[in-house]
C-alpha cells in the first residue's frame, strides 16, 4: 500500500508540492464562511446522500467504484483510543490495525456515512493546533507523515485525504497540496470542475471533497474540505487547517460556503 501512496504522490506537480503556508484565513471564501459551531450528523441522512436540497431525488447508486480500492473503515472505538493516546498513531499505522472482521463499505451510502462519521469525530475531539505553533499538534501530526509534520505543511489536504482513507478509500493518497487530490481525481475521472460546461451546475454529495481557489491549470489550489450537505446556494463543509471559534487556534471546524464564491470544483465519490 505504501508503494501505491508513493506512486500516486508522484503525479503532483513539483511546484504545488512546495506549498507550505495555509492560505485559507486570508481568502475571500473565509470572509464568507460561517464561524458557528455546527454538529455534523454521524451518519449520512437520506437527503444528504445525493447532496441535494429537500424535494430533489438523487440517482440511486448502490455500488462503489472498484478504482477506489475500498477497504474496512476505521471504527469509532479505534478513534476513541486514538484521541486518548498521548502519541496518536499516524494514519497508515492506524489503518494497519483494523480488525480483519471489520466489514468494508459495500455501498456508496455507507461510504459517505463513514466519511462524515470520522470527520465528525475529529471535529469533536477537538483537533486544534498547538498555541502559537502553526500547523503543529500531536493529533495533526498523526494525520499525515513524519515529513509533513516536521516541515509544518498546511494540512487541509492531509485532513481531507486522511478522512477518505480512514473511511475506506485506500486508493486516495495522503497528500499535503490540494493539487495532489485534484491530480488524483483527474486520473480517476472523479474531478468535477465547475468552470466547465459539463459540471457548471454540479451538486456535490455528502463526503465529496471541495477544492477552493484553484488556478486555471488546477495545479495549485488554496484550500479544501469535505462536503456535509449542499443546496442551490451554499455548501456546508467540515475542514481541517481552518479557523475555529477559538481565536488564533486553527483546527477542524465546519463552514457554510457560498457555491458561487471561491469554489473551483469537487472530487466525487460517485
């Protein structure tokens, strides 16, 4: 599996891999983001599964794409141990300890529910940066790699990719730059660019990944997060490396983002 992650990471443009600082707090999207503390549902509600507003009927999709290499999700009990540990295990080591008896997500709805369940757990932990220490805390270091922790890379993309991997999407590489997620999505035909005619009005679903502030080539993006639900005007998200209700302490928090502002596209689980 380590070879898979390493191989996928090579697809990231060299320039994007040098991105270190969190841009999100100074972005126009941040100014529009909700600063309220919002509790994400532990499971995907039937109206969230298609990412639609009430009254809309999403297409029924029961199977999960084979290209996702879906495996057993991290259990809630394992997360409780992870949060209580003084030195939490890194994502890859945590995945290696999943009991064989744990079943994999066998439907798209189950996969979406797992993404929200795990993201909700990290928001409730809470996952916060150390005081006066940008991009650093034991729990944040556990999400990524030794290198990303040592270099204090901006970790919004590490959070999003970790949540997918923990939910069961083993094909998703752990990547510091958001462009790494976009590059992977393009290779797997899962990138929904709202700058194109085909996906101009694309409605994201629970568990999808949103990319903010990408350049025209889509090889650099400002920020990323996970979709909780959406309607015609806004997208409710949970994001890592974002502002929290505690002043000066970035962490995992929820945001309400206008769909017409700052969003460049989505990475779809469907």
